[in-house]
């Protein structure tokens, strides 16, 4: 929960900052050093979080691709309709998100106001990644009659409880039985 | 874009959690190379002489798969070379691999042909005995059929082979524990919740030893025997998510295990309930608690069967994003059946740290304790001397021991 709260707090700060600064950024300049500092902080926060989110989104896109091909293979018209409207948007947004993230992470902090302003605008448009579009697709699949769409749904990132990785680590930490109680010699 | 997934990322994003996640993506080959150094206390697991030694080990591991399609292959190959600084009789090289051919995955009918092999050795019990070379191999076929929404049937048949080569024995005695195991399984699964399955499983098999009765003058019993057995198990349980924050894997069943009669007695029989349960609780996004209790019966090399009762508790905590700290504790009570009764207790504890420098590089640290208490004694004569020059007590050396290790390592992933 701690990480969840922190993430939410940092996201709400990011949104508030973006609401204040985006109109100024559109003009390519900042009114004061304070605005410039806030813009830099927003970009920095985004660059810290975007690689993780982008990687997670990338895997969702891969899984959606599999579900999309399955729907086409099985010629399920209703499911295909959901994918037609949502899947292409998800791919496009993911591609832009990766591009923005790549640019933001590779740009030095001392970049010009114009660059910062452009990055701020991009961030304000794509900071949520594929999540809103993915959510729309899931709503569409969930709304299909006879629960037909459920088999094609992929959970939204960050909502599932993941235990396997740590469980595997904890199991690997077990002390091995060195002697499997053989006859030799009295073990 | 650089992809960095720290430990908290693993917890936050379920896509990275499942070991099967990459299978959805495509062909891949992953290589892990680990180098570890540690100090081992009591390398011979001896009650009287706790001889310690430093070791260095190299552990390469390769996992991979071809592109998922109607037929595709998954495999893993793992090796370990461990070198001891002074007790070189314990140097060893183990290799372990498995291969699986998946057919029609996620279709109405699906199957898998699988096989695995392991070449390894058990530790030498003293400075002169030598390690006991072993080989395990198994193979089989698994078929699955989707019978309805969330319901499926699994069938599996497998054959396993175990081979021993005791360096201090000759003839049949060197391979006295060689055995083969034939097993069949049928399982019905019902996903009554999206991530939770109820299952009913029936399992049966037979285990045959190459040498069932022999005279072995090396041991206190003038006549020892390894007896063939057959068994049947029917059990039912749940596996999957219990609540939003916890998962469960548990089953309770009835086991019937019968050993063949021999000159020793009419053969032992185990016909009682068995069960296991295991809970994983995600206390917070950064803390995980693991708890379990096993009450299981399996074939034993020592006697006919062994009843294992194990309680274990584990705790994992992610600190920051890059450090994972773990602790695990277990208590085991082993009760060996007739004809050679024996009761053992074992307490183990471990603490581990994993520091993820970047996705390709991790530093590890481990501290392990292993305390074993047994009512079995080795009555073999011993000509070994203690480090202080005195003769090792013999006969009646207890099998019990106290051992441990502390070490650090590095794991690189490509």
C-alpha cells in the first residue's frame, strides 16, 4: 500500500503541475524560474516512472496482440469489433509513449525552455500510457453477451497482485537437504 | 528505451511475476551466470568434527523457448561447479536440464512431451569416502482437454529412473539404490473463480528397486533390503487466489502405499490421510509472507517410506526498489517406517539479500543454518582422526550434525 499511496501522490502532483503549466508551455516559455523548476521536476518525475510503466505496458500490448490474433482466428465478430476500435489506438499510444519516454530520459536537464515546454505538452497528453484505452477495451469486452469477451481480457497493469516472483525467491532460500537419508554411511 | 524493473516493479506489475510470462511473447534465450564464494561450516556434516572450508562456485543457467505456435519447445539447462579450498574430495560438477515440447497450447486439446535429466552427487561423509555419484532421469506425456468454461481434465503418464554409484561398494552394493518409477495421474480442474481452481486428483504408481534383498556386511544390519512398492493417492484441493491479497495451494487426500513382503516381514503398509497447505500473503506491496505445513509420505532410501511433517515460514521485503531481503525458517520431523525405524528432526533457517544493481546484474548474500538431530547411529568402525589427533569415536557415531554457511555472490543475466 505504501508504494500505491506514493505513486498516487506523485501522480496527483504531476497532474496539478501539468494543469498549471501546460498553457504556458504551449507558448514555449516560462514566466519565472519557479515555473521552470516545477516543469523540470515534472519531467524528472515522469522520466523516473516512464521506463517502468512503458515496460509494463509493452507486455500488455504483447498479450493483447495474442488475444487479437485469437479473436481473428476464431472469427469471433463481437470480440473483433472491440479490438478493432481499441487495439490500434493502444498500439499508437504505446508507440508515442515510448518515444516521449526515450526523449525525456535522454535529454539533459539543462535543455532549453522550448524543449522543456514541448516535453511538458507531450507528457500531459500521454502520461497515462495505454491505461485509459486499455480500460475502454476491457469495458467493451466485459459488456459482450454470454461472457464471450472474458477470455480475451488482459488485466490492467498494477491491479493484479503478484506473488510468484517473491515466492520463487523465498523457495530458493530454503536450506537444501544435503543427505537424502541413504544407507551411506548412515545418512 | 532502457527497461529497468526493480523488485518493487516486480511486485507492482503482475506481467513480470509469472514464470510463464515470457511464453506469451516469443522466442527467447536467457543466460544467467552466477559466481559465489562462501564459507561452509562442517562440510562433512559430522557430529564430532565440524571441519569448515571455503568454496567458490560457478553456476551457469540457460532458459529458452522457440516461438509459440502449434508445436514449440521450452528448455532449461543448469550447471554448478563447486571447488573447495582444502577439502577437495567435495569438489563437484552437477548438471541439470529439462526439455518440453508443447502441442496446441491453449486449445481445446493440448499436450506436452517432457523429459529431464540430472547428473549430480551427494557429499562425501568423510575425507576418504568420496562423493556418491547419482543420476536422475524422467520423461512423460501430459494431455489436457478443456471440457467447458473454466473446466479441464489433465492426464499424465511418466517414467523416472534413479541411479546411484557408491564409490566404496562393489557389485550390486554400489548400485543398491537404483530404482525406476512408473506413475499415472488424472486431474479434474474447475476454475470457479477467475484465478482460483478447485481440483480433484487421482495418482498411482509403482516403484521397483534393482536389488531388493542383499547382505551388506558394511552396515550394522546383516540383512538390509530395498523393497518394491505400489501406491494410489486420491486428493482434492484448491489452488489460486483466496482473497485480493492472498493465494493458496492446498490439498487433502488419502494415500495407500504398500511394500512387498520380504524375509524381514510381511511388508509395510501406509493407508492414511495426507495433506499439504501453503499460503502466501501480500502483506503490503513490498512485504510478502509465506507459510505452509506439509504432511506427506514418500518412498525412502533408508527404509520403506518416510513421513515428512514440515512447517515453514518465510518473509520477503523489498527495500527501496533494488534491495530484497528474505528470511525463511522451517522445522521438519521425519519418521521412517519399518523395517529400519528412525526419527529425525531438522531445523533450518536462512537469511538472504539480493541487491539488483541493474536488470542484468545482481549481488547476493546468504546466511544459512542447518541443525539435524537423529536417533540413528553409525556403528561402522572408523579409523579417522580428529584435527587434534584423537581417534574419531566409533562405533555409535550419531548421524546428527550442525552445519551452516555464509556467502556472497554475483549473478549476471543476458
